[in-house]
């Protein structure tokens, strides 16, 4: 069963399948030809501070590729994946992407998950004219040309859900605690949250910035609490969110809490009941009601021993299917073919793990959902 639907695919259109001597990858294939193997290159964080995102992204990619191959979605051609670990380093990511672009067998790249790495590698792929599909990477500098794509809707595009929530909670003053080393979180804290304050009836009382290495939030929390805010937005990297909310509760704050998708993926588990009430908009939840979302959840659980997928896995899955559909659209697996096919994919949109997806340029858009940590697990509050 095809778990990823592209509306404009016409039923009965056959793929032209042609063999390529030696089974070389897409980059070495003439335009309009289909090799026995189509080589994709994954660059992600398997270790390091954001491995929670990279490892789950990779699981989604692997599930998608297994489905594509098992369904014979690309006829006799099979996708093969080479995956590398950036270890959280932008320089390492850049070196790996340079290697991939220099290898003519690499047809396309599944890109990095952090903005710091993405802004380093996006220009390299663009200059080499190698299609690259990023996930996460919410800051400026991700989409630098027609060969760069993002399979994650920037949080700012659906963060109004958090504004609606704090308004409903009666929040009039909001403090912001954020990791200033993360470009995406800085954008949310410095631009998005203040920018929607008037619309949702609150003012930002104060902000406190910390770094990736911060584990003691006593001083920045004291600064925020001095203004007696009704609510606090916590914008940290991964496990930092659990530490920050635990210390915030220990300091006596019992007001409204909003955060971002980095609080998902089990990152609030160490906080337990102290994190109860942390609420955030997300592009994906396994509680989602879209039939395509539920098909993905079922397939993911079957492949990964009952594990529930998170947003990073859904984004990786949709990114890999984007490339498969691009190949299907164009009828070829060269870099040029994939680029042409991706342009058709972003024009048509699709329905995938993240539900109904559209694009603005090469940038994904989704409706989003609002979830909350209840002290034990994430629960769905609302879905657009």
C-alpha cells in the first residue's frame, strides 16, 4: 500500500524503467533513465546533543525506503542509503556533504536537522546542483536556491497555536527562557513570540538567554520570576527542557507553560510530573487523526517493536517519500530528474505522515496540532 499520496499522480501512468550498466547511482545516470540502484546520502546527528532528532529522523527515512522498495514503487529500481553521523558538528557535516556532491553516484541528499549545520551545507549542495531535502533546520539560510528543500514546516508558521493557548489560559504577561545558541529557538524567542503578542493579548515581561551547556537555570529563572509573569515560554535544546522546567517548578512557578517540539521525543520524561502542563504546537503527533498519519504510525510501530513515532521520524519519512515521488514524476533518477520532479511535488503538495502538506516555494507548510505533557506522556489538545 502506498502510504504517501500525491494528488496529481494519474492512475495508470507507467514508469519508464531502463537499466544502467553496472548498477550505478542516480548521479551517474543519464536524464530519463532508471538505474538498478538509486543512491541517497543521509547526513544527520546519530550522536551528540541533538541525536534525539537525528536518530529518529533516520528511522523515518529507513521506514520510507523499505516501503518504497518493497512496493516496487520505482519499478525494478531500488533505493540504497548511505548514512553518516555528523556528531553535532557543522564542519563535519560540510565535509560529508562535499564528499557526497563529489560522488557522481549520489543522486540526492537527505539533509541535516540543526540550523547551524544546515546553513553550512545548503550552499554546498546548491552550488553542486545536488537536490537536498532538510528536516527541522528552521532558521534563515536553509533554502538558498532551487536545489534546497525543507520537509519540516518552520515552527513560526504554526506557532499561533501556542498564542491561542496562552490567550485561552488568560495569560497577560509572558516570560521567555531560551537557548540563544540555537538559531531556530532564537528566532522564536526574539521574533515570533513578541511578534504575536498583540494578537493574543499578552506582553513579553522579560527574556533570559542561556547556552547549550547551561544546566543550572537558577539565575535566568530568578530574572524571569522577578516580573511575576502569568506564563513562561521555555525554548531549550532537547533534554535541557526537562531540566529547565524542573528547576522552574522548584522555584515555585505554577503558571502556564509553553514550549516547542524539542520538548517532545521523550525529552520531558526525566521531568515527570514537574513538567506537567508543558504545551506546544507540533507538525506531527502520533495521536493525529489523518488516515495517512495513522497508517504511518501503524507501520512505524510494526517496524520498531511497538515504538510510537515522533515528529522527527515523520519528517524523515516524508522527506524520503518526497524524493521517491520526484523520481516517479520525472521518470528518471539523475540529479536533474530529481530536481525537476521535486518542483512538481512542491507544486502539487501531498498527504503523508504529517498529514496534508503544501509548500511555499520549497518550504513545507502543515496545519499543526497542539499537544501537552501530562506528567507521563504527550496528549493531543487540539488539531487544525
